[in-house]
C-alpha cells in the first residue's frame, strides 16, 4: 500500500481506429484511477491487508469496499494489458485448445461475442481456463472477477458503457468486433502456457 495506477503499455491513440484515444484516456486516467484511490482509502482501515496483492485481496477479503475496488483495479489492469496495437491471435496450446473446444477460431469469436452481448448492465466477458485446462467463457457483473470461481483468466473485454460509448454509442456489438482487432491473444497464449 498504497496501490498506484499502472501506466498503459501503449499510447492512448495506439488502438485507433478501433478504440479511440479519448476513451482510453478517460477510461484509464479517470475510471481506473478512481478504483485505485478508493481501494487505498478502503485499506486504511484494514492494516492486516495492506501488504496483500490484488489477487490476495480478492481471495481473502470479505470487505465489500475492498472487494469492489480491488476488482476494479484488477479487471481494468487485465483489460488494458489484454490489448495491443494491431492485435494478435492465439498460438500454441491455446490455439489448439480453442480448435478442440470450439471447432475454429471464428466459432470461438462468435461465442465470445454472443456472451459479451448477454451481459446485462455493467460487467466483463472473460476467456478463462479451469484446473483441468479446459477453456470457458464467463461473464462477471460489476467488478467481480473469475478468480472467486477458481478460474484462471486469459483475456477479458470490459463491456461497461464507459469502455465504448464515446465511439460506438449504444452499439456494443460494433465495439466487440473492434476489440477483436486489438485483442492481445499472444498474451493470453503465454498465460495459458
């Protein structure tokens, strides 16, 4: 403690034309910073948790303010790291497992998009794997994470309106299609091993 806002791994405009610079700046510098600030404030009253990592907080704490704000920091960090200019595709074991479970990369992408469109209100859609190495696409509400379900995240898309409304308005499907153009499935492949 205190947690700090991690820098973006690319420039605000690096994901254009798919995700605009203004959205990236507001999303990172304002929204994520608010979660960092609120998490630090919530931890002031809990000295026993002040040396925990985000994952440890999410798995150990029962404090609602800590869980929500640690989730906000964790989810946003995962989301921002999960994108890269020009995007990348799954490789290695992840590509093989996607083929095995979904039939093709296109079928996986269609299922992922369908799940992301199902999120009611604010949340995330995640590609995760379970203890047996099986892939799953899960939705979480608010700032919940798949960690509490015993899942290991590989990639996520933020479908809160602030992630896309300035550019895509209420067209979430268009935003999801754009996200696939910058999704960092190379990182997801590394995480899957």
